[in-house]
C-alpha cells in the first residue's frame, strides 16, 4: 500500500522555498546582503530651557533680509548669528565634505556652515563639544522633486565628515512647519514669530528693491549704500523693540476670536494691531525723508532694466553663488529688478488654494457618495473654511505690503496677482507641476516683458536644476510667441564666471540698444533737446530726488525715457502757464 504524502504547514513550506532561493542565488553568484533601510538620525532637540545659551544660525537670503530677521528674532529673546554670504571657498568645502552630484546652492550653503563652525573652533578657540551644545542651524527644507529635498541629509553628512557629528539642524519645512518637538520647543512658532518674520521680509523686500532702483543713477558713487545702511539701523531698532507680549485682547478682539481663525483674543488683538498700527510705516517714512534729502540722482542717463528670475536661492543670493551677478550687471550699466521674497509666500498660498480646490468633494482621493449628505456637508464646510483662511491670509499680506510700499514712496513694484501669473504661465508650464518656482519662471518672463517693465529677463538657476531645466524647455515656446523678448538662462556653479558674464554681456548688448532706442524716441517725442531737459532738471532739486513716481508710458520700460517724457510735460505746462501770464500782463498794459 503506497504511503500517504507528508502534510507540511505553511511556515515550513515558506522556509524551504526561502532556503532553495538562497541556494540558487549563491550558485549564480547573486547572494544578497541584508537590507539596511535608511533611518533618519535622531538628534537632541533644541528646548526652551536652552534658549539663553544656544545661538541660532541663519543664512540663505539677501543681507538686508537676514539683518532684519536677525534683529526681529533678537527682539523675541533669541540669540541669533548670521552665517556669512557664501563664497567660492565655501563651495569647495561643500564639495569636499559632501556627496557628488549635488546642486550649487547645496555646496555653497553647506560649505558656508561648515567653514563658520571651523572658524569658531580653529580661530576663536571654542571646543567642538561647546559648539555642538551652544549652536543650532535653522534652514529651509522640502520634499519636492528636486535635490532641495536632500539638503538636510547633505548638511548632516558634511557636518559629520568635517568633525561636527551631532550638530543640530532644525528644518523649517515648506509644508508642515518646523521639524522639532512642539512641547517646550526652543523656537516657538507662534504668532509673535510669524508676524516678526513677515514684517522683516516685507521691509527687506522693499528696502532691497528701492536700493537697486536708485544705485545705478546716483550722482555720488556709494551714497546709496551709505544711506540705506542708516535706514537699516532705523528699521532694525524698530523691529527689535516691537513687544507683542504687551498687546492684549480687548472687546473687539474677543468677538473676533470667536469667528476668525485665531487661537485666542490676544492673538486677535495682535492681528488688529498689525492692521491698524503705523509702527513700521512711520519708520519707513523716516527712511524716505533720509533717502530724499541725502541722495542725488540723474535720471537722464538711460539704463537697461534687467529682471532677475530663476531658482529661489540662485536669484536671491548676493555672492559667488550666482557669479556675483547683481554687481556685475550694475557694473555693466544696467538697473537690476530683483525679486521680492513676498512673491514666493503668495505663490505658496495660491498653490495651497489650487490644491484645495482640486480635492474638493474627495476623501482619500475618492469622491464622497451622493447619499452621504452628512459627510458631504462636513467636507464642504471644511473646504470653505480653508479657502476663507487662505484668502484672508493673502489679503492681509497684500494690504500690509502695500501700506509699507506706499510709506516708502510707492515706486517699488506692487505684488502681481498670482492668478494672473497662473493664467499667463499655465499654457506653457502646467501650474500643478510642483518643484522650484513652478510656473513662475515662465509667467514672470511673459509678464515683465509684455507689460513693458524690463528690457531683458535673466534667469539664474543651479547647474542641472530639474524644475528650472523644465522651465527653460517651456521658454523656447514662449520666445517663439514673443519674438521681441530678450531672455537668457544662466546655470550657476562654483566655476564658469567668465563664460556666464560673457553670455550675459551679449544679451545685455541687445537690451542696451533697445533701451537707447526708446530713450532717443522719448527725447524726440518730448519736443526738447536733451541739453534743454538737463538744464531744466539742474535748476530744480526736486527732479534730482531718487524717489519719484514717473508713471508708466505704454511700450517704454526704461526709467530715463519715462523721466524725459514726464519732465517734458512739466516743461510744457510751465511754458503754457508763463505764456498765459505774459498775455495777461500784456493785455492789462494795452488796456491801460
């Protein structure tokens, strides 16, 4: 009688299958090592009890932005220090201690931090253990499709390789806030913090843009920088002395707290104070008086306007990270139109608004059943509340930005409606494609060129930056549709300054020719010679002041051409008035 088959349990079968698989892999020379999954390193949190002895290191924006944020956070009770603007030596350090194949901003910012810490250790004599205990670095992070999502890992690797293993890096996520324990956190992300940061960014944006508007036309070289340094002292003192803890909720604030998206009446009162107070406006008015009285300009010298766009860090930094492009452009006789950080904040709000609209009526990416009325109403209420909050945030930001802008003379550019930028850019670059500045690079190129606000657009981005490379591909179609557009993309790295400057010079030559042509046409259109206009300006000090609202004539981008047309209109009105007075006097004399 044949024997019955042996019954095996499932575990025994799986074990035999695994053993046979391993035998075959070894036989084929394909044996696998044990999988070691990556685990994010855990590090000691920065706690509230350490605040008095721990210094927070900041960096990555323009000098004026960083100095304003520095003063604001000091006013909130933090110890702050700024990592210097990265230079080529920092780029080399970033490559030495980091991975290969990273992007330009990574090497520069990582290297700048490492070299700063090495100076603390080697030049100032601080022990490594003291540096690890008494310093932390606050930086931005993201999880998008580009290498920006790898910054945190690169910081940690470079710090470990350079002898600072365990140095604390706090990551402020593009989505999700600060990556640290919320209980007794050393850096409190409360309303005081956000209002301070927003005001610092607004003021930094406006002072930065105004300085770039004035400097190319200054009569006395260096005067603009000297005066704006004094303006920075004024505004730093104000933001450092702003005490939000003294602001407590009144009757209106208590009512507002019940309906508005705020935590309590005190926070509601702080919002009201922001909307009603002239605290920073008075400071900017004082700066305007100083600028108007101390700086003399000559707007009869034509300068091509170059709008700078591109990847956020590359278009913002003022050092070797973008080949020192801003001073180079000014040295070549151009006026630089820089990009405010506020645009990025409004872009993120608009993206959040768009994504909320896309997910309306969906739960876990699935539509809510028609019969589930309760869930549909709950979801619709949450959607409308979110949209109201985002719209309110946008309106508050625009209102405050414009109030400060007006206090500084109103010549800096107003924030562009993000929906208009989306409308312009979307046909060429899908507005839902995340990463980098998304559709903004394309949209700003179209906007500033078609509206006549610049002669040339310069896009600065890191070598191999994926979102910006995609944008460059779309720009080819844009240029075909706007043949008069002067657009040049520049990929930045630690080397290649001469080649980049040479390419910019060639494009700038076209922009200069365009600027001079419109200037000569403006002089002809004025009905006066350039010498007559300059002689008229020389007799009137108010026309040599740096902050003047020149208006905008269609088809004219240059400040000098706008100035010529405005002054000629003033001259004609004055001549008409004088002729009328002469006729009146002559008629009176004849009558007599």
